[in-house]
C-alpha cells in the first residue's frame, strides 16, 4: 500500500513540477527516514545527523531554479568586477573631467 501511494505521489509531482525539482525532492527520502526514526522509534539525533539534514535542505534550496539563477547572477557579477579590476586605466564610473 505504501509503495502504491509513493508511486502515485511521485508521478503526480512529475505532472505538476519540473523533473529537476522532483529529482531534488527525492533527496528528502533519507531525511524522512531519520525523522521517522526519531519520532516513531524514539531514536536520538546525533550532531552529525542534524548537520546532514541541514546540508540536504540547503542542497535542495540551492538546487531550485530561482536560487540557481540568483547564484549564477552573483557569480557573473563577481567575475565582471574581477575583469574590470584586471584592466587598469579604464574608468568604471563617470567622473569629472
């Protein structure tokens, strides 16, 4: 029954989301296992597990198309500043004269 539910949820997600987003959401499988173990089996979370959960969530967040565009834009701006700094003698802003 659980497999049928997961199958239906997976393909419903594919129908409504991009394949990249669905693939990133697949990274939540181990997170679900850890959290269910904590809640259902009364297991304790080690600091390494908490760090792993945070890394998974950050990876999913940064993998989203909007976040990826923002990161790409920041990298391009940084590269542009580095290129302008490498060309001495060029004026980058209007000034007197």
